C-alpha cells in the first residue's frame, strides 16, 4: 500500500473534489498542503452537495482525520464559517477529525484589503485573483512577519508581532492612499477568533509522522492546478504557492519518502479562470457549448471559466514537473455529441515548431496551437462505469491522450457522482 498525492494537472477546476472523495474512502488521513480558501471543491454524495474551500475533502467522511498542513495559509474567519455551513448539513467537525498545523500562517482582514486594492489598481498586471488575501499572506510568510496560528495561543506576545506586521502594511497603505490600521483593532480581531480555532491546533508534522509509522494510508490533497504553480506555472498569472506534487512533502512536514503515487487530475478539455495565456482557448460557439455543458463556473467566485480543447503539450509538461504516475480524466461526457474533437499536440512560436510552453510571458502570448483532429461520438458517455459502456471513438480518444502525454490514464470520470468512475488502476494499490 502507498500514500497518494492528488494534484490538478491543468489550471485548476479539474474535478479534484470528486476524486479525492472517492480516494478518501480508502484513506485514513486526508491532508491539505498548500493554498487557502481561494480554491473550491464540490462534492456530491448521495444527492447531497458539499462546497469546500479550505477544509480537506475527507471531512465529510466519518472516521477520517482531516489535516490542514503548514503549507496552507489559513483565514480563521473563513474556517469558522465553513465549519458552520457543514455543521448545518449534518457534518460534525471536532478535534477528533480536524487538525491544523500550529505553524500555519494566517490570512487577516488587511491581507484581503491589500489583495483587492492591488487588483483594482489601474497599474500593474491584473492576475484575476479571488481577492481573498492569499497572495499578501504568503508574502508576509516569506517576509518573516506573518502571524501564525500558534501566536494566538500567546496573547502576551501578540502585540509585538502585530507591530512588526503593521510596520510593513501601514507603509503600503499610506502609499496607496489608505488609512492606517490600528494595532488595537487587529489585536481584537485575533483574540476574538482565537478560541474558535485554537482547539484544532497541533504539531502536524509530528502527528503525521506517527500516523505514517503506524501504517495509516495518507492522502495528500492539492488545491488549484500545477499550471498555477508560482515557479512552474504561467507566471505571473499564477497563484502564490507551489501547486506541484513536490509541495505535498514540504507543506505537510513529512519528507519526500512519505509521498508515493502521484495522481494528476485533468479534464478531457481545458479551462482557465482569470487572466493569462491559454493557447487552445475557444472564443466561439464551441467554447460556449463546452462551458455550458460542463457548467464551467467557479465554486468560489462564480466566474465563468474560459474553455478550450485539451492541450496535451501542457499536460505532458505537468506530468514531468509533478512526477505524475497516472491521470484521472474527468468530464469526458461533456464532449458527447461533437462531430470532431481537437487535441493540441504542439505549438508554433514565431513560425517554428516547439513542443513545450516556454517560461517567457511574452513568448507564451505568441504561441499558436497545432491540432490533431479526431472523430467525435454521438452516444452518451455519461455515468459509464466500464470501458464496455463507452463508445468506441471515446475509448480511442482516451487512448490517444495517453500516448500524447506519455502517462497512463488511471481513472475516467463520467459524471459528478463518485460511483460514475471507470477504474483502470487504484492509486492506493500501485
């Protein structure tokens, strides 16, 4: 048996929630290792829909331990609100099934303010952030001035740390023409929320090491997608954390040896939210049709997603940067009914062929996709649970994707329902 890391293999929104839920039934521990409440997961279980933004997907499964690792930036108010929504749906969230790393950096109201001020500014690059303060919180973490969860347990020393933080933020606010923030107001914000989040605090690295040594199965749950990685994504149109599989080790406190099988999640087509390059984007009736059929609206923001054909070049690149062992292909049913389907198999950059996406922002904007056209299928793939239930052309499509990305398809998802999955290889048994 092995531990499993689940990462998005595109720009996020690949359907990780369903697959993580499906895998969590076999896991003992489910760990979030990066990001914040800017990435949503939608789970549909026995007809009940759960929308999660911060809590690991395992939280809705009885008997599973959910963990928020040190690589996550935590908005304590968002956490309390999400726990409240789940409680109203009959899900119990206690210390018995949720632990949060004591060294987790916090997202505060000033981070949300700064995020919005920057995004609304007329100068600079508009990234298309969710305005939830994720980026500014990571900046403070790297700048060694963050307030961490453990700091709430030491109220006597908290004012000193707030002063250190505000020395930076109030200078920024003055430059942006905003009023300064009072340390007293921030102290009240933190001391008010502290009793609601501190009961979940733990030395997560130590606890997870004990679970691993006891032979427990650990599922590492990534947020967003590898193409939004701050190093390996389409910079600067990226998130502020590492979204590749290697972050599972650093963001949980377990070493690389604890990471086993890496499962990448990819749609049978491609979507993206916000700004940034998108070589296969379809700004036409076909793109609209894909978006409508796939219900491509963000779980967190409600924004309509940009849609396009599958980009096998980018998917192959992600397989490499995340060390992916197998791909879970989702939303195959959205392609039902197309007479022909295209797959990007290469690019042209200034007239010359290229088989990867360059790191240069300027070069990315000049990429032209090279397509391979395949026959579509008229039969429905929705709710198929075996290869025999798929149309022949759909099987050919999946097999061709395998060839193009150099990675086997481990699962195929044919609806949001967890049981509508064609299992080729169980990651926990690899």
